[in-house]
C-alpha cells in the first residue's frame, strides 16, 4: 500500500523528505499518525523516526524551512520537536528498548526501523510510512497492523506478557484504544492484562488518570469501564466505583445494580456533552450509595443523603486519583450534591422559590446539572421515562422564565455587606453575615425583590429585629 497522494497534500512531508535526503538518513512517519491516516481521523501531531540522529534531522528541517521555526531539543531523550503552523513534528532516532522490572523507564539503544516498530505497544501503532525518495509513501507493516485495523483488533506486536510487564501503562492503553475505536482486544492480549495486574503499581497515578480520562471521553465510555472491570484493573485503580456493583434482595425487596446504572448514566451524558468533568459527575453521582445503603422493612432499600455524602467523597477521590483539586473538582462536587434537586422539582409542584434556589446554587452549571439529571433517568419503563423527561421540559422552561424575570443565577444582593456595616456602624463579623444570609433567603423566597429600593428597607428591618440601631 502506498500513501504518496496523501503525503504530497501536506508540505511538511515533502520538507522532511528533502531534509532526510540532504543528510542521507532513512526516515519514516510512524505510530499514531499512520494509524489515523488509515482510519481517516484528523491529527496534527506527526512522529518521524530516522536511522540516525532525530535531533540532527529536526535541525535540518528547521534550517531549510522558509520561516526557520524554533527547534525544541530534549537531549536526554534524543528527541526534538518543532511547530510549523498548527502542526507539531517530533523527531527521534530509531531505537530498541529493554526494561528493569521496577521501572517503566527503558534502557535505550540505537536500533533498526523494525526494532523501533517492535517496541511499540500495539500492531495498529507499529506501522510506518516511508518519506525516503526511492520508497516515498510505502507502508511498512511487519506486524499486521493494517489487518488488525480491518478486523478491529487490539493486539501487541510481541508477547503481550512481556509488553505489559515492561510498561504496565500499556494495559490501560489497550483498553483506552478499544474504547475509543470500539475495537476488540485480542484474547491472548486481554488475558495478559489479568496476568500482569500487580505491575500497574509501578505506574504513576497521574499517568493512570490521563488514560482513564481518555476512556471517559470515549464515544461510549461504558465499554471501557466494562473492560477495566472484567480485566481486574478497575479494582486496582478505582475500587470505590466497583463498590457500586451488585444487587441485594431482602424479603423480596431489591435495589438496582448501581454500577451498571452509573455506566448507563455516563453513556447518556456522553450523547449530549464532551465535557470531561460533567462525565466525572455522572460517574460519581451515586458513588456514596454503598456507604448510605440501609434496609427498611416498609420501604425497602434506602440511600438517604447519598448526594451529600457523595459530594464529600469527591475531593477524597480526586486526591487519590491525582485529578485536579481546583474549580473542576468543585464543579463535580456541586453536581453530585445537587443531582437530585431537579428530580425533586419534577415530583412536586414547582414553586418559584424552589426554582430560584436551584438557579442560585447551580449558577453557571445549571445546564450541566440538567443534562446529568436527564441522563439519570434509566428506567426500562418507557412510559415512566417519557413522563419524567416531559416534566424536565417544564422545569427547564420554569428555570428560563425565573432567570429572565429575577436574574438569580450567581446573583449578588443589591444591598452589600458594606451597606449593612455603614447603616448599623458595625465591623465585619457575625451580625453582618446573619443579615446578609437572611436578606438572601428572603430574596430567594420571593418575600422581597432584589431591587435596592425594596431590599434596603428590608435590611434595616432585619437589623432592628436583631436589636441593632441604624444610623440614618
């Protein structure tokens, strides 16, 4: 198979081919970019391997390019990178690798193209395309990657046990590629994951989280999680999620399997949003159900306050998985805490006050919250599902109407803490805070509007009730 027509459409390949010819270096496009050409997936990152110095080749490419792009050299790794427009080109010399058992860091030696292809994780990532003048565009595929793409198969180029023992992160990558591409994992390769589970302990939490996030961002992430579960990796990296697995029956009363329910919610969210953190909220929305499960002879199984307990678990889980402890985590925590609130509004008469409070507490995340709540409706009863979703339409319309009228999303009371301190001659402290909270609650309840002309005298009346004397 030859890709000359494709390569000639991108001047970067002609440029690298010219530089390689000047240096007399055999050079090839390798790895994921080759896979994505065949899959017709867009990619802006191109990896080149040469039989010699990748750094020297990168410097020559920069030298002959009209814009003279800057080369970033990673001398310790023998690699170099440069950016041309919105393309990122990385260069490395062909190498072979060997590993010590207690480290993912390989011992690297110079090697042939086939050595370089053999060290790669899967056959679909071990293909190369020549940019050499005599063989320009030719596909070099010693391990049958093209055939595995056609069969939708993830398989290692060499013994999977060696591949996964040498670099255990590749076990996560196998599942990630299967999930992203909707491929099967070759049976021997999948069996090798189970045989090498303990090796994942030498991989940093950050690298595991990176692969886990890519699985979560798959078109249908439940597939990846099922593979993590069946392989045994989920128990190693995220046991709290696996705690959701299973059902229990007492006196004929059962609860649903919250693990598979969570996966359905995650897939439902994935249909409507590519937001990683909203998808994390789907994963964690019921995470506290195992901790809060109780059996009541009259009502069956209950999970009271699981949203509150779950919200408190979010920082703990993010810290353990080395996920960011920033506003993204706070968003997930908020959505977990509030995920039952719109459902409660569906079940009861929707008051303006309840809608105001939801808008205020959800703030800019109200749309994400509503996506999560719709996704949480996973009943097999189609009539029930339709009823719930229709009621959500009514709630969303109410949210729009109240926001248009009262502007309570992220609102600030028109009367400030400075106003309160000035009127009552107070220093910052508990009394100021109490008046602010009571004023905010009154506005949310609709007892007073957030107009200064109404809120100001109401604030004074609150102070008088507390025995404070205004200095008017």
